[in-house]
């Protein structure tokens, strides 16, 4: 039987996100040579992971494969309620009280553990996105929303300059950068992408299917703070506005450093940060001034601004090769391991 792309990647690059041990496939259901469903078992710590509708979900046990806003998770734990809903439910003063109790060490948000990282509802929501008509609609939306983005085009050009063979796009989201890159560059041998949200991974799968690249690409669900890859593997890692969405992003920076090859490049496009926001407007909409949010975000280890981000990168071991301010909203960083 022909080896599936997942089996190849398991042998070459993937590792248990908990202990970094090797993973082996059990109870695989195949269609042609493609694994549709399977259990992945770590040979070292025996932790089990699953493949849902072709997507490997390599999260620590108890996590749910859906993005949670880091500020919401820091104060309320894992909940799919929006910040606006929580404000209406608890009121501004209660939200502020909980947040500042965290700063004083008097409160920790509740911990929630899930039996399955992907339930039937999430599987159904993610599943329809693979249909060709939805993929084409999504690609049209990407083209429309990125056609005037100077910073995104510049990020693509920088990535192409290095002629990478092994690429990792972390925190892929809807695949906006990934789509822009593969329209201009396909001379890679292996392309990996991951997001903590199952729906996002399915969107990316649809895009890679549309461009006939799934024979050398692997979309998956993973946590940037515990990446399921072997050390010193990737030529470049790209991150398009993803670090500011991670609760405890310093761990994600360290993981990116771990899985890059010596001399490999981390290419980042990011927002300037909350310090550019209007403090009065922020207080009315979120219940906090900008100065209060900076204090809270630093405590939570959520990305704040360019200067603090660069310090974290350098402390981790990266050499900053390029800092490029594109416009009044975005900047680009190129960092070398």
C-alpha cells in the first residue's frame, strides 16, 4: 500500500507535543492512500491523539480545538462566550474586579478539561468548509481583503527570498498569508501549517486541496506553546499576526526557536500593539484604560508592543535581522536562530 503523506510526516518531522517522543498510527481508516481517521500513540509516554476527517489534532489531553480570546481565557477560563457577552453578563465592575484580583494573586480562572478535542458540532462546522464552492468563496475573500496590503506582500517576498524547502506557517487562522505565499512560491518540499482552531485547519486543508498541494503539505491542529515537531527541522517559520492571540506567547517564541534549524528564519508580521489604542475609547468599550490593559497583558504574558516583543525574541536566542515598519498598523520582523 502506498504510504500516506501523514505517515511520511510522522516518520520525518512530527513528535509528541508532551514528551517529544515518536508517534505511531493505530486503527487507521483509509480512503485510497489517505488516512481519514486514526489514533496516534506516543511510543514514549503512551498519550493518545486522534485524526479527525484527515486533520491530526495534536493537543494536550483536556484541550478543545477551538480558539479562545487570550484576555477572556485569562480572566474567565476557557469559554466560547465573547468579551462583549461577558461584559453584559457580569458587568464592567465585576470584570475589572476579577482581572485585578489576578494581578494581586487572589484569583485564578477556572480550568476546564474536555474529553474530546473535537466534538460532533465542531466536526460538522469544520467539515463543510472543504466543499469546493466554499473554498472558492473563501479564496475570493482572501484576494479581496489582501490586494491592498503592502505589509502582507512584503512578508511573502521576504519568505520567497530564502527559497525554503521546509516551511511552517504557525497560527495560520483562515490561511490568508499561506494562500498569498503559495500563489507565488511552490518550490518547497514540505509545507506544514497549524492553528489551535479545528475550523481554521479545515479552511487551510480546503485551500491546499484546491491548489493540489496536499501531497507535500500537512494542515493540523496544534498549540503554539507545545509544538508537535522535532527539533532543528524547519528552514523558515512564518507567523502572520498570531503571537498577539496567544495566552503565554513567550512559550510559543521558545518553541519556534526549538523547531527551527540553526540559521533558520522566523518571519513575523504583527500589529503595533494596544499602546496605540485610544485610552478613553478602550475604557468605554472594554472596561479598561490602555495603561491598565498593558499591566494586565504583561502579567498574562500576552503580546503588548514591538519593543517588548523584540526583547523576548532576543532573550530567547534569536538575532534580529530586520525590523521594518510598513505603515501605521503593521511591522515585519526577520529573526535568525
